[in-house]
C-alpha cells in the first residue's frame, strides 16, 4: 500500500476512534444529567389541604406536570405552620423543614405567612417576621449555595373567614408588605399568588385553601416564574385595530412577553425599547401623539410582532352603569333620524356586551361556569362608527361622543361597559369594599343592602340549587373584576355613568357606595382627578326616587371633579327606560366640555339649589347656574312646595325674581322648608337660559 494511502487510512481510523469516544462521553454525560430540583416550602396551602388527592392536585404536584421530566419538584408543606419561630407551630422546627434542606433544591419557592395572621402569632411576634424569614432563606442557601430563591406574596383570605374583620384582614395586608421587604433585603425574586386569585373567591371553599383549579393557577404562576414562559408577546385587552389612544399627552403602554424578551414599540416615527422583566412585564412611555391619525402601532419581540392599524389619537371615554346606559341607539325615539347620519370615522366604538342577559330565566351550567371564570363579556374589538355599527351601541354613549367630536374636532373613542339591573356595589373593587363597606359582601343574596329585585333576579339566573359560591354579575365586586379591571390599561380621559335604579331603595347605602366607586376607579387608572359625570335618575312612579335624586344632587358637593346631568324632564311615568336619550348625552357632554376642555362659556348644568332665605312669608331660593331662569314650557313654575313643619308640605306659587325664585303659599304664612320636583314622576319645569332643567332639591 502506498505511503500516502496508509497515512490516510490511519488518520481516518484515529478520527473514527475519536468520534466514538466523543459519542461515549456525550452519552455518559447525558445519562448523568440530573433533573433541576424545585423545593416548594410552605404551610397547608403548599401541602394541598382541602384536596382529596393532594399528592396529585396540590400546586407542587401540578407544577411537576407543567415542568416535565427535566425537573424534580419536592412538596414540603406543613399544615398549620407559621413562619415566625416564636409562634405556635414554627416551620423551621418541623420535619418538613429538615426534609426540604436535605433535598438541596436548586430552586426554592417559599409561601408562608398565612398562619401568622392568627391572633396567637402576629400581634405578639410581628417584630420577628422579617428576621425569621431571612433566617429561613439563609438555611435554604446553606443547603445549596447556588439555590435560586423565589418568595411568594400570600394567597388571599376570603371575607368569609370567621376572623376576617377581627384582625385577619389587616394583619394579612401587613404581612404582605413584610414579605416584599424580605424579598428585597435578601435579593430574592418575588412572585404573587395574591392578585391572580384575589378576584376568584369561589376557588376557596373554606375561605383559606384553594380548590384544584385554584392550585392549578398557583402552579402556572410558579411555572412561568421558573421558566420565563409567559405565553409570548401580548398587548393588554382591547388594544385592537381602530382604537383611540390619547392625543397630545404622554401615556404608558404596558404588556407581557417571555422573560428577557426585548420589545420594540414604534408609532409615528417614535421608537421605544423595553426589556421584559422576570415577571413577564414590559412598559414604555409613548411621547405625545398629534391629534388625528391614522397611525400604525407596531410592537415587536424576539419571535413575534403585533401591528395595530387605523389607530387614532384623541379622547377616550368610558360609559358605564346599568340598563339606561346599555339602551341602544336603535331603540331611541330619535333613531330614525340619527342612525343614517352616524357615518363618522372619527368616532370609534368599543362595545362590551354580556354573554347572557339577566333576563328572568335560569342560566345553563356552562354559562355559570364561564361567569365563575370572569368570562362574562364577549370578545370585543374597536369599530369605526357607522350606520352599521352604531345601532347596537349605547345611545347615551353615542350622543356624548358625537357632541365631543363636533366641538373638539378630534377623534373620540367611547367604551360601552354597562349591565342592565346591576347595582353600584358590583362595580367597585374588592379591596375598597372589604375595607370600606364589608357588610355588603356577607351572604349577598340575602343582604338588605342589595335591592331585593337584584337579589331575586340573581337567584333566578343561578337556579334554586346553585352552589353557595356561584358567582353572578350582580354580586358585589364582580363587574369590576370581569369588566373594569381589563380596561385599566386603556388611558381614558374620563367616565360617564348612568346607574342608580338598582340602588334607589337605600339612598343612605348609595351615599357611601358612590364615592367609593369614584375613588376605586380613580385609583385603578392612577388619576386622582379623573372626571366622573353621572346622570340623576329620571322620573318614574317609584316612591323612593325623590329622596334618591336629592341624594345624588348632594353628592356633587361631596365628590370633587364630578358633574350631574338632570334627566327628570325626559322620564316616563311607567317605563324605567325613557326612549329620548339625546338630551342626556348632550347634558353629559356639556359638563365635559366645560370642565375638561376649557369651554368656559358653555353652561354645564341646569339650576342647582344653593341656599334659601325666608322673609315676608316667602321662601327666596338661590341657585348656581341661575342666569335666565324661566319655565321650560311657558307655563307657571310647577312642583314647588313649602312647609312650616317638616313633613307638612303644601303646593306653592313660584315666580322668578331676577336670579332667584320666590315661593309662597297662603296656607303656610311662615314657611321654614321648601322643596321642588318632589314627586317620583315629576312635571317640574324650571330651567335656566341654556334650557337645562333644575335638579330636585329641598332645604334641611
């Protein structure tokens, strides 16, 4: 064999032997690779108490399934364990702690603190909490110096817990803050089991421990934290083609993507870059956009790109409440005139419609299950206003938007999110209600704070034998959680609100709830002065309505940055849904134009009672917005009454004298009380020079 050929053969043999050796080494290395160990440290919630098969359905067990064979998940939960070492069952003195340390986890997920809310623990040893938690973390790191430690904010405790108001509610919140300090002080990752489960009280049968579905949500939270898999690039709900973004002011744009993803946002020549955090969230600040458009919004991640087209920059308003806000344009007395003229590409509509109306029927099991999952509203996208899209939209919302568009000459986005028959309590966030009006949460279908019609209709929808934890749109907090929370990423300009029919039975409760609603939404949108304009109830033959309308009037002075549109002159004595909505939309719009957009010459309201003086046998009534007082129909002023003693009112003659109204009656020579429009269905006719009607009022 020639020398060259021999050399080639020997070389190839050496290469082949080297290749085989490499394969053997790789094979050996592959065989020796150990799974990543995940220690789940905690109390009964980590153990899986309340489950028939905790070894299968607890959150660590479900986490094992999600993570797969490359991981080994250890479940080290001790029922009843406290974090604090001087409390009644310290975790670090339990066998589960020793087992966790012997496991030498590469990742440790710690969820402790719920049992520390016990009156035997937190009131006595709260000063130990941060130090004891830090000692636990030190032990975990000593068992494996390379351990990645993840600290969890606690799962929620339901208001049904027997100690909720006697300390648990407040101590739970204090411990949550301490856990955040622990994570920061010890350089740990922080996740939260609280927010994702906070709005799902039906998942906690005993008010403490989740059911299987709840444990599954916990497992998904930990899975995403460990792997960084948050489902890829996502924009907030209702960011779609045809939407409206703010004009001429910066705004925050937030979203979700996998951890570490570089997200690039482009619009109108702007480019903003964000790096997704370990929590899967990213955020950029968009610089002011010139009014108008259309714009294209591009959001690009490593693997995905989202583009929104025909986006406008203008003003964005939320319309909410109950059935008079959902009342559609096609149902109005003016529909035939207005729908053909509704072709307006500068008005954009987002119509959030319910999956099931609260009619007098029992809902299916499937519908009830969707409601429990907060899937009450059908998927919705922004649409351009036209004769095809406007008929099913809120009539008041449409008329409000049309007037703003005509006056501001800019795009207007308007969101309809209202549910017929809903009480105001359903629209307020849970934390606010738990701290400010917890009594309304208890046994809500038998709770007199909630109108009996509302409770009865909910019982009908849910069925006679419904689960005690079944949810319903009328349940306190539900519509906030299902309908408002998903909207809070939209940078709205303000709110218009038409609701009260389902709270008119108890004006005193409403006097508490309405300010809570406004503060709840202002906090949700991080706008302390968010404009909030509401409709005073119209006329209807329901005996409580005069007092309720008066209480709504008084809220104007109690809640800043609000305005009230009077609607008593367009009511119907027999129908709770008056068909003439155009004046109501106009009256809400003039409040917004006057207060928000600098149209100072526009009169925002009809006459509002300011004060009364009594002299010469007459009541002399003064008003705000009193320029040009007169009757709306040319007839004498109606529905004024006077009394010398409370409760003994007599019809009175009323005449305009300058900017005051003089009220008198021969039957009441020395009046001390005066009232106006004090009938459920009233034909009151006092207006000002702008043609806007006066509110129901009385002096006290």
